C-alpha cells in the first residue's frame, strides 16, 4: 500500500479514477487547481530574467556614456576648484591688510579646500568606471541568477506535481478526498495497492522462529477460500514484537513473536492479483 500525497494545498478540480480500478504506472489520477502555482512560477521566471540581465550588465561593465559623463564631472569640479582657489588667493592679501573681514577669508579657504575634495572624489569615480566591474560583483550576480533559477525550477516541479499520476502500476484502494475538496499539504490523495505478488503478513511464535528462513516454502490458507495457496518466505524481522525482549524472563520469552512476510507464488498471476487485501490468513510450514 502506497500513498500519493498532496504537493500543495489546492482544490481538486478533476478525478480520473475510481476506487478498485487497475491503473498502469503514469496513469492520471487527480488534477489540482494550478492557477496560483502557475502565477507564482511566472513571477519567479521574471525574477530569473531580471537576475540574468543584471549579470549581463555587470559583465559588460560601465557604458562609454557613463565614462564620458564622469570625465565631464571631473572637468567641472576642476574648474570650480580653480575658481575657488583664485578667489581665496585674491582675498589673502586683502585679509592681511584688514580690508576684508577675517571670516570672509576663512570661508574662501574652506571653499577652496572643499572644491579640491570634490575634484578628488570625481577623479576616483572616473577611475572606478575605467577599471570596470569587480570580479566579486560578477560572482555575486552569477550567484543571484543561480538562486533565482533554482527557485524557478522548484516551482516548476511543484506545478508539474499538481497533475497527480500513479507512481507504480496497481489498484486504487482509496480516494480519501473528493472533487472540490482542498486537502492540506502531504495529505494522502490516493492510496494504491502495488506489487508483483500479494503476500501474507503473519507473526511467528518464538518457538517456530529458528526453523523458518527466507526462501522456505509455506502453505497459506485464506479465510473463506478452500484449499491452500503456495507461498514462500520473503522476509522475517529480526526484532521481536508485542513484548520487548529485555522485559521478559524465563517462560515469558515464549510470548515473543516475529513478523514475517509470505509471498504468494503460482502460475495464475491474474487470480493472485484478484485476491482481496486484508483477509485473515493461516500459514503452515
């Protein structure tokens, strides 16, 4: 018995199977509403494209027009610095002769120094553009693009899962939710019975456990069916069930049981496939 879980909390808009139906692997089972998931995928695709364009911009570096603008800013700053320096030079002798206020001379000195700083800032900005984009910035842009693409791929997978299909060939055992229901994420939308051969699950008493090995033949009797079916032991658990072994002493150890699976074998595979699940059985060795 395997379950097909809900990949998203969306409304069931179509049901393609009924309980008890045999379905091959990949057969459509249910369809969930894909409107919201498709819109989210479109938004992530746009973000991925934006990240890609930003990376191309970083790889191409600054434009010629931006560099020309930076050169013009440097020229303008130098002109303003020259004017401020010349004005300060004219005020210095007047200040010494006390023909102008000392505050005016101080302001002219500060303006000249500020203009010099503006020139240096403009020159450094021009150098930054001329050197181009740093390799670290390009790497950051590439990482952002990869993250956006990964989110896009994840959402695309979720969108594809909204059309639920049978993961294996089997029989539809249960459909817990109906058309129009909205199941939570992870809830079982379909339960399938799968496997090449049906099997019986039995509990071996501790006294019988040493004599039963994997591959041993067995006879399986179904309640309500005449005759025995041929079986073969395919698995025996090593850990006991019911009562923990470390809590038992002496004769109480006989209460231990070991879970075993007896696979039904035979030439009439179609008849074996029609056997109902959950029927009580009795097994002899």
